[in-house]
């Protein structure tokens, strides 16, 4: 059986909606009938809080345990079921993953450990269970993001239509190229998504045109608009499809982008 398609959702700048994008793409995959595994690799743990409304049980292995130097935990032991059919989660707890990142950065064996997540996803008990794996990366290009890039087939870079967010895309593109060469993995930057788009703001239109010139067909169209209903769904711990008719255009937009990313 072929391994799952693994997509890392990345951006080195915080606050652009990376975790929201990961969650909504996971919901889109679930709606499409795919078997989805979402991996929370961000020490902030926001994806875990978004998709899992329970406390992590005492003694439950978490994502950080997959990346430990001494006897890493199998990813299959980390995974928990969510409230949505076909959507599972590898959860995290803030302090533990932050400690792992510090250790990865300082440890001279980092190159070997960076591929632990890749190997964990490829393990037969995980690979056989999922069609798509979505990794929510930290908002930086540190050791955890490098681990996500080394594990991924494709990278989705999320950005806002602003100068600083657009500049950060260059570093992501360069990091993907370095990881591909250094670890001999097939990862590529496959798409760029503009989030929090305001069609009536001149600056937003300017930066979107600039991104189109820079990334061409990699730029997903249309962008995700800035809508209060998106944040309301996240805060309520529900999918957009549970938010009624007002959310339908946004639901259809994420469904469309999911199909593009996984085709």
C-alpha cells in the first residue's frame, strides 16, 4: 500500500492563520471521505485545542515523544480520535514540544533525529491507516519545521497579503530546497495560500499581484477572505460546515483547495 500524502503547512511568521488553515483542510479531507491524520508540531498546541476538546490523558504519548533521542514512541501510540469521522490527531502539549525543539537545536545528532518524524509516518501501522497527513508547523524555520519538511511530500506556505509575510515566503522556499538536498527527500513547495484577504483594500490587492508574479501557478486561487465566521468556528471547536448557510462559501473554498493540494 502506498504511504499517505504528507503536506506540511508552514510559515515562519506567526498570526497568518496557519493553524486555522491546517484545521480547515483537515475538515475538508474528512468531508471528502479521506482518512486524515493531523499532526500538531507547533509548541503552542493550538491545533490540538482546535481539534481535540478533551484533556490529554495522563501518560498518553504526544508528538514530542516521537522525536526523543532515547527510544522514540511509535506515532501510532500518539494518535487520538477526534469528534469527526476519519480525522485523527497527533496532539502536543506546549512545554514538551518546546523542550524537544531546544534539544534538537543543541544536539549534535540533530540530522539523524530530524528524520524521525519522516520514519514514523512511513511506519506500516501509520502508512496503512491514512490517505493524507497534514502537519501544522511552528511559526519559524527551526528544528521542528525542518523535521516537518523532511517528512513531507509537499509544503503549503500560508501568508497574508503584507510585506513581512510575503518576505517570509522566500525563507520557506529556500528551506525546502535545503532540506530536499541535504536529506535526499522529495519535498517541494507545492502551493502558496493567501489568507485573511480583503478585496476592498488596495494594499491587499497589490501584494496578491506581487505574489502571483513571484509564484505563478503555485498561488492558490481564490484567496481565503477575512471572515469572522472562520474564527468563530475555531473558537467554538466546530468545523465550518457546522456553522450554517453563512459559512457555505468558505466551506466550498477550503474543499476546493484541499482537492487542489491533494491531486
